C-alpha cells in the first residue's frame, strides 16, 4: 500500500491523530480532512491544523455547519450539559448522523484527490454507545459509498477493536505516544493534552493511559 494515497478523517484528538501516524506509516501519500460543524471548541480545529502542519500533511477543512443546525447536542450547545447516557440513553455528546455525513463527504473528497483509502478512528470497544461507531455501520457505509460513486474505496478502522489502553499502545508502537499525549485535544471542555480530567472523554483517556503505563511498568 506504500504507493497508494489515503485520506484521514481528522479531528486533532487522540484517536484520529494515532490514525494519522498509522496512515503515514502505511501509505505513500496521506491527506487529512477536518469538519467544521460549529463545534463548541474552535480550538479543536486549530489543534488539527497545527498537527497536520507539523506532520507535513495536506489538510482540508470542510464546512458542515448545517449539522449544527440539525443536531443540537452538548458538543454544539453551551447550555447542554456534557453527561453520559443513563438507562440506555445515548450520551448528550452524541451528534446524530455525524459519522454518516463525515464519511460520505470524505468519500467525495477522496474521489476528487484520487485517494482510494479512507481512515477513521471510530471504535466499538470504547465507543460510548454511539451507533455510528460500530463496525457493522462502517462496513455498510463502505458498500454504499462504493455503489454511490462507482468507486472501490476501502474504509480502514485501525482502532475498531482496541480499548483505550491498546490505543495508547499503538501510538507508542508508532513512536508517537508523547506527541499524541501532548499535542492532541480530546477534552469535551476544550483543554488540550491531558485535558480537564473531569469530563467523560478525559476519564476514558486517562484510564487507558494509566492502564497502558502500568502494563509497561512505568506507573
């Protein structure tokens, strides 16, 4: 695959940055795409821009502001509290249709830049119950994209069956653990690196890191 071109769906967070390093190791040419849906923290986009620049990756930013209008949630509205789902409900951070739209538009962009491979950091192991992070959805959408554009895209999900500790391990194997820890933004409260330490995203990230460092004997 070293001669092939890939497009990474990129938010500047832990998972997508790990995927960006993963893609750079496997493909001859890599570009990244970030979606601006008027998310609460514009720093997310700035973080993605900075990482792409530092890693020498061509970076596309697409306007998806309509998603903000259609799907009010804790990631797009300051007045909605960030909280986990209760009694089978989805978390307040779930954005309906987000990955459906993001990957569909990534497919259109991939077609324009002649990239056969699309990489996304979705995960079914530590996925907060989001239905659009499931393997069955990705496989279904891959078929739909190919049929809709008469293309042969391959959607890669290198984190699909990894928990957060294993995702940190992958970053370490890619010689990117410190970079991912220091440069990325995962926190729902918009704080880079280790984040606020209080929101669900920070809890998951920190728990995984501690588990991995304990496994390595460094904690």
